[in-house]
């Protein structure tokens, strides 16, 4: 079976504007809603059969705008939530010295097996969830699905698709460093259950923002 999975990062959120960390309930900004509306118009020509979002408000709101324009309902799955960050950064200004110290520790040690600064998802957690997310999408009956997710987790998903199950923390960190994903950036994964080289997933498009005139 062949599938096309459209994955987008949610529209700009209020948290994105003010620069605070991991505000789970942050809604879209006015600009974020406009971004989602532009993307919704584009999605009308994509034959999307279902819309799945993360459980976070900025993702659900983006998904509702798109699904409403397509006349379909929205589902939510924890598989597509953003990376769980250290509790100490919740709602805090990302640029503050204390926050920068935490983030530097998390990032500098991301590739070390088993490393965890505190209570965040580490590389092994993210890879495991990304594998489960791909398995879930492969098992869906629809041939075209749109997923609204988040920047960090989407880059981990893409790294797993490009590099494969042998992905390690060092490769993932390098991939994440160069693969920018912006608000409502559209990426496309292709799945073929009969691919003869056993690489069932392929990344065919990344961070396309043509719907915003970019």
C-alpha cells in the first residue's frame, strides 16, 4: 500500500511571539490563524482524508481550521506532541541565563546514551515515540493523512525517515541542526509497504511555505 502523509508544524502561537518555553496551552496568534487559513486553502487540492493533531492547543487549533475547510473531523494523538522539555523551562523566558544553561546541557549531551538533564524526553524516548508514530501512520487505512505537530518532534521524525532505524543521537542532533522547520511549513512523507529495498518511508518535501507566498 502507498500513502502520502502531509506533516506541518502548527501556526505561529502566542508562546512563539513572547519567547517562552513549552507553553502547552498557548493558542495561535492572529498571524498564526492567518497562516493556518492560507494552508487550509492549499490543502483543498490535496485529497486529504483525515487530520490528526497533537493534543497541544496550538496544534489542535491549526488542525481545526484546516479540517473545517475540508469538511472533515479532527483526531488527536499523543504520539505527535512536542518533545517533553524539562519542567524548569515551562513558561519561562527562553533567553534568560538560567534557561540557556538548561538548554545548553540538554543539547550538548543529547547524543550521550541515556543522558537526561531532569524529566525531559531524551533521544531514546524521542526515537521510540517517532518509531511508534510511523508505525501508527503506516497502519492507518487512509492513503492521504495530514498531521499537525511540532518543530522538534517533526525533525526527529524526518531524521528517522532519512537515516532509518539505525539513527543514533549524534546523527539526529546533526540532522536537527540543519533542518529548519517554520510555522505551517509543509513536509511530505511517502510510504510504500512494498518498497523492494525495505526503506518503506521517504522524505519528499520539507518546510514548503508556498501557501504564504514564500
